[in-house]
């Protein structure tokens, strides 16, 4: 009988979703789709002090941007609703009470001051920080809530706990160094340990695919499953993501919020492809993998245990490829929001002609504003442009611009093919290298040495704009030249 695959993405709404967090969502979603299973979104907001207003909406928007659809969860519902933990508190309190009644958990009334004192003493003695079990064997019979006490789970005092991870195999933990951890806080809300265990059982989760940082907590969760007589799902701890310097990924490596990448103009298809390769691979050589192919080929056995490297240069390269693969209409639609404010004053037909010219040149959409800015400026700033070329002095440059303007005015039809033919003939007649003349014209028309193809740029600008800009360049040269004799 085929296993009923049910996996979950369970973020905490404490801020924008970061790269590692979204990578977890992607792996769970790909696995569910590959196995014809169910992908669940569950919001774990039991840490009320750290919950950020609006963060849940941001998390869901990130998934929607990446076109990761969920089968159960916020906005959709499902057979195990609600999918927000703060609305499921009674179930966690009931589980805690069961553990209390069976002697597997206990109230702890130690004050924060006492706990801090213990920690300081352990630091002085260079001992691992852990609760000293002061309340473990006290005879307390307090109601669950309201009370100032927390509830702690009784961990074994000695022995070895063997936890099986799908990627790493058996991982051994010394029970003697593990803590009697809190499962229910004094505010009545559960900790992650209890809430995730209860919900994963209740929601029939088959595989828990989560970040490697949770591996040290695995023995706690395993013992919780056993204490509550739950069948434990398979656990898959995903490899940590590091920067290219092999340190933990942080803001010094660039943006870590997925929403920042959206704002910078990365394509969701490129981000999905790139992040799927952070710890998983199709083979040893394939980098560009479509969404369909990712779903068809994703498997847990190709997830590695070694750290994944977040290579921003590779992401930029990959995003550039995806941009160039877009059909012109799709590229234009996605590029429009990234154009400069100056473009809003121009006719739509002109804007639609400009956008395709930079599709081959940009690596992400936010580059479009700068790459196209000269198309939407009435007056160019030549401060960074050189209006002369090698072996051409200012007088000759001005004369060449004048002749170029006359040539363009006589060009009919005003299309890039005839524009190129006429300007090449001009260079030949003047016995100039084409590059000299074209470089001069390029800077005069754009105030830049790096632009889309020159003749297409001239056609797009149109004759009137070209004449106006060439005249501006001639005037600019004239301000530093004596009047011609």
C-alpha cells in the first residue's frame, strides 16, 4: 500500500521569510508534488512576544510569488483546521496535562532570577547550560492555568538516545547532557517542541522536512512522540546554507529575505530553480531545471548532508538566463514596474519599444531603470561620457556629429537597417573606422558607452529625439571650443 505523503511548511511569523526558511518550503512542496501528496502550510505563532504584525501575510505572499500553492492552510482551510497554532492552544494544554497525569512532565516554579543564577554558575564552571531539575521531584498539584509555573518534560537522566534521520542515518545523543525542557510556558502557550509534535501527529504528517538547526532538538521530539504514544513521522534535516566564504548566511552576503529578491527584480522561476539546488541536485552538471522537471525528479535521496553554498554570482547568472528566455510580451509586463519614474510621462507605444532593447543585457529587473534611463531624459548629462574618440579632437568631433545629424535627417525609412547602411557609408566616405564614428554617436545620443545595439537604439529614439540630442552634444562641445573661423 502506497504511503500517504503529507508534509508541512510551518514558519513562525517573526519577520520576512528568509532564504533558508523558503528553501524548506520549496523542498517540502517539491516532495509533495512528486509523490502526489499533500502540502500544508501551518503558521506557528505561539511565541507571542516575537510575532510581527503582517508577517503571516508576507509569508503567504512569498509563496504566491514563487507559485508554490498549498493544499491545506490559511485562506484554504482543510480537514485539520485551524492551521494557525494560536488558535489550537487547547490541544497543547490537553497534551501537557496528559504528560503531567502520567508523571512524564512536571511543574517548574523556579523564578527567572534563580534560572539566571544557575546559568551564570554553569558558565563559571564551563558546564553546558541546563536546568538543574530542582522541581522535578517536588509534589505539586497546581491547576494547569492560570499559574506562574511552566511545565517541563522529564528527560532520561542517562543513557544514549538514537535518532534516525533520513539523510544522516542514526545520530546518537548523550541523554545526560540534555535538558528537562519547557513544553508549556507560563502564559499558557506551548513551546515549539510540544506544539509541533502535537500538530504533526494530529495532521497526520508523514515526513518532517526541516532545517539542520533543529537536529539537536530531535531527541527531545522523539521522546515526546513516545511519551504521547504517537507514531513518529520520518525526519529529514536539510543541510545548512552558507555564504561563499563558508560562514553562516547573513546580510553581509547580500539580501537574505526572499522579499528583497522580489524587489530587486529576480524572477520567481529563477529563484525556485536556484534554491532547489541548495542541498539537492539532479545530477553533477545540470543547473537549469524547469519547475516541471524539478517536480518530476525531486527525491529525498538526492538531498545531501553537506552545507549548501549560496552563490550570489550563480544566482545572477541563472536569473539572467531566465530573463532572456522570456517571450517579449512577458518580459515587458514584468519590466514595467521597474522602469524609472521619468518613463511615466512617455507614450505607452514608445515605452513598449524601449523595453525589449535591454532584455539581453540585464541580470535582474531592477537594472532596467538604469539601463533604459537615457531613453526618457530630455537633457543628457555628458559628465561621465566622452564626446571624443581616440584620434579625434574636439573640432573634428563636432563636425562629425553635424554630418551624422544631416545623414539621419536624410534617412528614409527611419529603420535600423537603413540607419546602419547610411552611417557606415558616412564613415567610409570620411575614411574613418566605423567604431570611431559609432562610438561618438553613441555617447552623443545616450551619454553612455554601454547601451543596447546602436542602430536599434537610434530607430527607437526616433529622428526628432536624435536630432535634438546630437544638437545638444554639438552645443556642449561648442562651449569649450573657439567659434569656427
